[in-house]
C-alpha cells in the first residue's frame, strides 16, 4: 500500500488506500479498502477502484477522498490516462454501500490545471460548505517555488469551476508540491495537511491558520511525523475526533520488499487536537489499549553523568511487539531516549532519540520547556516503530535487524545525566487473541 484515504460512516472506520494487486511494488494503482469498527481489528474489503483499459484512468487511479451526500457516497480521485509523460485529471465514482463503485460517465470532471501552475495536479480533497461543495487539488508553483492548493467549487458535485488559490507553499518549508492535501476545521482554526516526497523536507506537513472562505492564511507550521510516515490524511468520527492515518514507508531496498511480498503499512490511528498555542497535538487513539497483554514496570533510574553514552537494557522483557511508556525528568543529557530491537550487547539497535540541542525527535520539532518532562509512548510491531512524545510530536522508524535475537529494549543517555522516572512495558497481543 501507499497513501491511505480514511473515511468514517455509520460506526465504521474505512481506509481506502493506494494499492497494486500485482505485487509489492508501486504500479497499476488501484484503490484497496479495509474496514474497522474499533480501530484495532481491520477486515479487508473488495477492491474499490480498478483502472479501466482504454479509460481516463487506464494508467492508474490515484489518491483522492470520499464524502457522503444524502446517503450516497462520492469518491473523487485522480485518473491517470497516461503515466509517461504524466497526465492527470479529476474523476468521480459513486456508491450506495461503499463497496461497489460506479464511475461517472462524464469523467474526467476536471481536465487540466488552470493556467500558470506547474505539472502536479492531483489528489482531490472535497468538503461541504453551506449549500455547495469545495474541492482543493494538490499542485505546485512554477520553478520549484513551492506547493499550491487549487480551490474549485460546485453545486452538484459534477460541474466544477476553478475559483482561486487556497494557499501557496514555500518550498523550503513544505516542499515543491502539495501532494495529498487535507483541509478541515480544528477548534477555532483550520488545518491544511500536505505531503512532499523529495529529500530535505520530506514528509507530511501541517499548517494551522485562518480560512476566510477563499484563502487560507497559515499561522503555525510543522511536521506530522519526523520519520517514515507519508501521505497522511484524516477522518472525522462520530465522537468528533479528527483521526489521522499515514502510509508507513519502507526503508529497505525494493528487491527485499518484493521478496517479502509486502511493502508499506497503515500507521496507527493518531488523534489530532488544537493546542492552546494553536499548534497541532497528536496522540495515539486510546482504543489501542485493547492490544495490551502482560505488563512489566521498572523503578526510576538515573543514567549518565559523564561524556559518552550510558545504556540500560531492561531485564526480563524482550519482544518485537511491545508498547513502552517512559517518563524522563528534565535533565542535562544532550541526547536521551529509548532503544528497541536491540541485540543482547546493545550494538545493533533502533533509537528513538530526543536531541536537546536541536530540540528534535527525528525530523519533528519538539521544544520542551525548561522544567518539562519527556514522555515517550512507543509502539513496536516487528519492523515498525511508532513513537509519540508529549502528545505533540511523532516519529515513525523502520527497523530491519539482522537476526531474531534483536528483541531487547532499553533506555540511554548521552553527554550528561537524565533521570528516567518510570518505565512501563506491555506485550502487545494480536487483536483477535
Ligand atoms: C503520494 C502520491 C500521490 C499520488 C499517489 C500515487 O504518495 O504520489 O500524490 O496520488 O501517491 O500512488
């Protein structure tokens, strides 16, 4: 899988996603579908969209969104008539049950980008606004200046007119293009999520700001995740929770992905909130506690005190499916954090590290107040590590250790002292156990 497209309806969480049924590599983009009622157990559903030979989407059904109107479901996606050179057009499919989809005979509904914009023109996101419908399509400004979200409007969901640029991005902050845009009200502000895949600013970015019905003016900006999580989008559930899902990317060679028979995974559900300073809060959904099995807890310990590293591997606990909850008291260490998938001597390891100098967790900014403790909540599921810090920063890592002995976990400090106040570890059980 790559990009998830989350949608909530009638007590069920739906994840549509970019999918290639031909193998564990990118190509022939279909829409896959999975469903959950508890955010923990997911059931595979039939393919939702298949490229149609000779059709406007013959070379792929790219990312988009699903919305509901009067009990019917409207799926907007980017049809790819031609991959090389890339041609993109916005299309519609309709369903009464979210399972079987009929493509609109008038596809594509929006053929080509408005004048004066760059090549990227994909991943429509649609929302209701009063009596009419709005759409943004992810695009870019010329000369690699940055992303652009193009705003369209419609009364009937089939005829769309171009209105304006909702928002322009700065390449240095949010990358060259706006892929997979998502746009929603959050508290007393609006949030725009966009993704960009070239190095340097790779990832999904959030911007929080004001929306006046035509323009979005960002006030704050940051990264949804400081690591291997991309193309993240959200749904709104019945409890009013804005829940984000991302595509957890591989960090191993393509040949190994093909050999493994799978590539890419869905992130854990992450609940977004607007914090008092109008930045983005992000925390794992509480439903995940249903996965907890046996628990271990450890007394506090002080690590370090000198130059170099102090490492403590935990006694009695080992595994590759664990939840860790670790509280660090503010201390002098320059770097500290947790280790998972460690060899018995600690030489092979995956580090979730907070860097006090750069104030970062991976590539995600995390500024701690002088007396603020660091709370790390880490979910380890074999090669996938999803770490949450103080309910406002996320870091996804991939771990491919060389052998099955790499199942130890621990804490560490470098260049200074830090006190670990408490450590709790749960073994995670498969959801159906
Ligand atoms: C993001 C993306 C989207 C596109 C899709 C194709 O990962 O490049 O922009 O619609 O993947 O699979």
